[in-house]
């Protein structure tokens, strides 16, 4: 929402807004664009007949005072996707849908187009290098690239967002059950993708992942009069932790890895081809793509260890991310740290979907913030429930910030990958400071050992207690 506010202001609109809680990076970016509300909270007196329209996000409730005032005075109310459609009716709308990979595919396409000075409007779900804002709206571009989330449009419009866009060109990356709080069973969830296919304009294009058996069946059985283009993961191989693409131009090293990312790359290539980018030009540009924020993002690396952060928040994403790291770094110990954070994760039935998802890790840790759990669910989460749901008695279960920090400080391996997976913040634990603390102590201990001959046992005691 804050990115949309900035984009609308940049396009010449007079923009104001309300929220009860505003966190960074949203807060700093709103301040930089002179859009931060003077006070937090909801103030119905702000809603007047002078307003052309209100944009309603998912955070507000049905009884929100400003929303009720807008309804009472007959103000035009748009959900986020409704507004995007309203301002892009005369553009070619390219909508990237799917249970996973939406942000990465959208980011790849933008990266390649940008490298060829091909500027289009866009709506993106994460920050990427080279783009100041996650939303861009203009009068000059004939195209808009939209990350099409399947979550609900607003509190008063329970339609999935990606149904609203009426895509001219669409992508579906795959289907894996998510958002149990609004799609109570898998069949209902799949139905939303059937409706998405039907929402594509007649004569449009659907690019789909043919390696997803269910998705392929849905697409081939659809009678929608559209062009259907299949894709799969690109041909590649790995050497010493680096992935190489096989192309007509030869072997091209890339900065991303993993089965899903190679599949996402296949989708992005098909879309870029439809937009006039030749295959070899695409591969040359994608070689410099570093990934979207928090999508298997490398946040720390030294001679013996690396830390990756990933926006995994469902069983399928957890499994894909962990397997990608395991396959890429088979010679290292994999420490997988997963945070249960979403409404679905705390559901007593849905949590069973995690069965076997962490099997490939060497050390497995599941974290949840007991305070977040108490706010979001009546379910009692215990170590036994988590271990039974994951079908793994070796899983370490942590439920508060101190225990999590202590676990990170106690890691003493010298050849490992730490994979942090969550849609939350791990209770704002500063992992990099904890890791760097270990480096500083090692240097200090080395000096003590050389200078005073302190024993290893004493050094370990110091580390444990300080």
C-alpha cells in the first residue's frame, strides 16, 4: 500500500492515508516522500466529499471508522487490485500468478527489460536492485507487469486479487495449497486458479508450468479461447556451488540456484520472448540477476559459512527452498531454521502438511513466537505437535527470542549454510550481529591463547557465558 501511495503521488495525485501501525521500511519511505500521517490511528473526519476515491487495504476491518464514513457519504471505494485494473484498462496487462515464484518471475522479467532499456509499468511484491519503488504507474507505457496474488482483495471484497486484473497475458507457476484461513480445502484453492484462467481476456495468452501435473491438467482441460504456452525449468548444471545455463551462446553462469528458480527463469524467458527479447539476449541479461529481496537471498558469507534468507511461508516453499540449498551445497552442513508465522501455520489441521518437509537438513529448527501464536490462534502448539506434524523427532523447537538467539550463538560448526525461512521477522533477532559476535570472540580468544596460553576448555566457558 505504501508503494502504491508513493507511485500515485509521483503520478500527480494528491495522496493521504491512515494506519494504526507503520513499520520500516514503509515508515522511512513514507517520510522521504512526505506521506507519513501526522498521527497513527483512524480518523473519520479525514473522509470528506472532496475525496475522489478511497483505496482499501486488507489491514482495515469492516467496522473501520474511516471505511464506515466513506460508505456513509457514498465515496468511491477501490480495493488495491480494482484500482490497478481501473488505471490499466488501456494497457496490456501481464499477470504473474501461482502459489510460489510470483515475485521471482516478475523480478526476472523487470530485470531483463530494464537491461534492454525497455520501460514498462509494474506492480512488484519485493524490492529488487535497480528499482526505487515496487509500484510504477505512468501514462507513457502500453504495458503493465503485475504480480498476481491469490489472496483476498479487501475486507469488503473477498475476491482473490488476481481475478480482478483480467490479464491479457498470464503466467501460472504452480499450485500448492496455501491460505487455509480463506481457502478451507485444497479443492477450493484450486478453484481459484480455474477462475483465474477464465478471467484471462479472450484471445489472450497463458504461460504455464507443464511440470506441475495438476496445473497442466487444468490448463489443457480449459475451453477458454486463449493461446497456451508451456514452459519447464531451463537446462543447467552445477559446478562448485555455481549454476550454469546451457544456451546457444555457450555455458552461462548465473547468481541464482534451485529447481524452482530454474523453473521461474523458464517462465520469465517465455514472457520476455512475447515482449520482443531474443532468447540469447535474455540469457545474457539474466546472468546478472541477483534475485528478489528475501528470495534465497545471500545476506552473509565468509570462508566457511553462508547465510541465506528466504520468504518461505508454506510447506511447498519450505521444501523447495531447503532442497535447493541442499543440492547446491552438498558438501556443507545445512542448518534449516523455519518460523511458523502465518495463520495457516498455526492451524491444527494445516500444520500436518509439513510432514517430511525438513528431512534433507542436517540440523532442523522450528521457531515460533509464543506471543504471536497467542494473538493468532487458539491452537496450543507444543514441541510434540510440531515434531509429529513434521514427522521428525530430531527437530529442535524454540518459542522465544532469547532461546533463538542462544541457539545461533551456540553454533560452532565451521562449514555450514544457515537457511532462514519465514514470512515474518524471527522476532527481530539480529542474526548478522550474532554471527559477527562469534568472529570477534574468535579473534579475541586467539590473542588470549597466544598471549597467556589459556586452555580451549576455558575459552569455551568464556564463549558460553559472555
